[in-house]
């Protein structure tokens, strides 16, 4: 049987997790790390989507995120910025250094981020709606 890596109660009836994200400038080895709260979103196919204000965190590592366009729920297209990042921790689960390489999308003004299928596909994730529990295996 697969062992459980962590369990988290839902927050306001949604599966939220805390994450630690790092971006690394490959030329100068400058690192910027920040913590955020993400909704575990199986409808988001990307890696990690965070609010646009996180661009300033990325720029502290002397990285200029690439301007792009993303398609949001409902087919709405919006301007966004993207760069490569490392997911270093989900809740109590620390990932081996340097972390999982993911696409980091910075867009919008939400107070939380999204953790998408690019990340979730690496584990078995159980959503228990009636018990309001999220489990990673």
C-alpha cells in the first residue's frame, strides 16, 4: 500500500496548501524564495499560478519574467508573466533539492495561487469532499 505523505483539512470548503517556491538566476546563482497559499486545482493544467505581485519576488533574483498570454476559466485570455521555478515544499513535504522544476505563471490580483496538474500528476491526490480532507500519497 502507498503511504500517505500528508493530509490537510480544507480551508473555507476548498483544498488549499502552503507551498515554497524558488527562482534561480542561472548566470549569477541569485535565488529568490517565497511562500504562498495555493488552491489545489485539477482544472488548471499548468504548474503554479500566483498573483501578479509576485513578479517583484522574481525580479529580486535579477530575472525578468517573459510576457505571455494565458487562457483563464471561461476562455478569457489575459496578459501574464512566466518563468521557470522550483517547487521546494508542499505543506510538510520537502522535495529533494533544488525542488521540482515547474512553470510559474504570475497573473491577476487573487489573494492565493493555484497548484495545477503539472505538479499534481507526480502523486496520488485524494479529495474527500464530505470529510473536507485533502491527502497526498
